[in-house]
């Protein structure tokens, strides 16, 4: 049985390299966009249900409205960058936890934590940089890549269903696993590049990206949070973003 699974996984791997329509980069994906979105929707619902039961789903109307206003503008540009995302069931939640974190699942299921907003005293421009970065992960298919890695790591779990493109049984746990797996440094750099562009096109100052990561670095100089566990080094990231700012300023000025 193990040998059959290994053979099946190897066969699937041969056909698993696909070109991302936004970046053009070749990606290893065993999970289809439809499967990724379905499993993410299940995981998202479970996450919000648990947060509500434990009193960790924000009831701050002003903060919720602020986050939604910012993400709505980003979503409008995301659908231009990747037209199929017009059909996504976008959603954003604010989780009342001290964690410095934010994420966006396949299909546009997003969350940002109150800790990152309050501890870093984020401006709207800086929130836009965080959520633009997270939305870029979704547009660039990084969630599907993480799910595929999780699936492969599980030694062929529900592989037959995935290859057949039918039964989604077992993929909801994979979505949970994938949410806790880090992106690669290459993926993080890619999300930085497209995230700052999304924010600029939505009318948010690209210079805020540099300030944001300076704040993140200063707040966590001794022990980087999970959010930054596999991100590029602060110095490299800030240098890369500084180099992008002049290219993004015309987009920002036009959007304003």
C-alpha cells in the first residue's frame, strides 16, 4: 500500500507544476483552486465560530468598519490584478488577540489580529500594507502551495481524491495544517512585491511598507513572532521595499 501511494504521489508530482497567472512563476500544486477554496471556507468558518465562542471575535464596530474599508479598497484592485478573484466570496474578520498576525486564505478569507494594530499603533496605510501582503499570498496561490506541501507530507493522504478532483474529504484538515505552515522566503518576497503594488493602486502610501516593517523589527528584535518566522531578514526586506517605493509612487499618486 505504501509503495502504491508513493508511486501515485510521484505520478501526481510530475503533473503538479503549474504557472501562476499573476507572477508567471512555476508552482508545485496538488490541490485545485476549487478544492483549496472549499477547504479554506470550512476552516475559516470553524476558526470564526471558535473565536466567537471564546469571545475573541472583535465586537469593536469602529475597528471592524475601519478594517473593512481598507480591505474593500484592496479587494477592488485585487480583482483587477487577478480577474477570477471577482467571484471569490471575500470576507474579513478582526480577531481580538494580542498576536502580531494576519492572514488571507485561498478564496479571500481574511483575518487581522487586534494585537498587531494596537501594539504597533498602525495607520490605515500600514494596515493596507499588511492586508495587501496577505491578499497577495492568495492571488499568488501560496495557500495552495502550502496545502500541497501538507498533502505531500502526509504521505499521500486523500491523494486519490485530489488527483481525481472529486471528493474533498480530508482537505479541511489539510487547510488547517496549511494555515500553520510557513510560506517560503521566496513566497514572502513575492507577496511583498505584489502587496505593495496592491496597496499603492488602492491609494495607500507605499512608503508605509518600509515604516511598517521597521516597526515589526523593532517590536520583535529579540524573538520574531510566528508571522515573521520565515520572512526575509528585516534588513533585506526593508532594502527591497525601499527599492520598490519609487516605482510604486506614481501608482499611489494616480490613485489619490
